[in-house]
C-alpha cells in the first residue's frame, strides 16, 4: 500500500502541472495576494527601477500581471502549455507581457537571452522539484546568464522548518464536486504530497516532491553560479526570516564587473 501511495514518477511536474485537476486544486491562489507582494517589493525598491523582467515558472501569470502594472516589461515562462494558455487569456492587451513555454533548467542554454533581463523572479516554490544537484545548479546558472550585470533575482520558496513542524499528514479537500485525498510526509530530504482523486470517472493519482531546501543550499547555489545573496525575508511583507516564517524569500544580484 505504501509503495502505491508514494509511487515515484520521473519529471512528475510535467504532466501534473498541465492538468485541469491541478488548476482546480490550486485555483485558490489569489490575484490580490500576488499584487500585494509585488507592491511590497516596489515600495522597498528591492528590484530597482522597472525594466525587463523574467518571471520563471510564471504559472497562470498572476505575478507577471502584477509586475506589468508596475511598469515592468515582463517575459513569463512556464513548463506547462496549459498554464501559458491561461496566462495569455487572463492578461490584458495593454500589459507589457510576453509568454513562452520553457524549462528553467535550460535557461543557461538560451544564448539569445544572455544578459537581457534587469530582474529574474521565481515565485511560489517554482523550483526544488529536480532529482539531481546538477539540475538545481543549472537553474541558478541560468538566472546568472540571463541577468544584466547588477540585475536582481528573487526566489520565493517554502520555509522547510515551518512546513515540517506543521505538516498535516492527511486531509481531504472538496473542489467543485471533486474529492482530493491528500497524504504528506518528509522522506529522505523531500517533502512529498500524495494526491488521489477521481476525474471524469477515472481514478487518478499524482505525487508531488519538493526538496526541503534551506538557506545554506541557496547560499551555495548562489556562490557556485556567480550570484551574490543580498537579503533573506520570511513573508510577503518582507519581514526578517525566522524558523517560523511562512516563506523563505531570497534576494540576490549579479555582480557588476569592477573597473580595471
């Protein structure tokens, strides 16, 4: 039973993030919340003046739209074609947003984007899914590659200590007539969520796996990718991080070459 409940599917995020069921389960993520977070970033001037911004793992575009309202010329990228289609449908014709399907692990290979962006964002735990350390490091190398010198990066990730302390091992969620049965566990450095439900008469099962990454991991990846870690926050109001913070928000920048 346990083996079935926690079955591992390589690259689980590719099919799951592209399903209607995923968007139904996580459809509570609010536009207002995204705009409030971006408002706080703008007020604190943590990303500098608006310019070209890459929202890596943009989902349905709620943060991309918020940044566009603040004057950023946004490129939203996501692995899920359905998420990109939803983002395009939700965005206004006046928004300065371009949406593309892409894999954040391959950013470092995007030669045409090298040094193009003033800021890169990765919000609402859009990384941490990948099996190997090399894949994770490639994400950070990609951020460094596409940033202009002096450009900023912000990563919004789950706060592992708080998640593990308050982990709900089992719950049932009802959404529009669909019952999602959810189990959670911490296993071998991963936070796992097993999701079972019936969709249009057929049983369905997906297992989400996110690494329980902490500040030391982000510091190491920043260093190895040639980025500077500047500040760490613990919530959307940019309060200082603590063990009990709801989020781990890491801000950094690409160094500016020193004059010789």
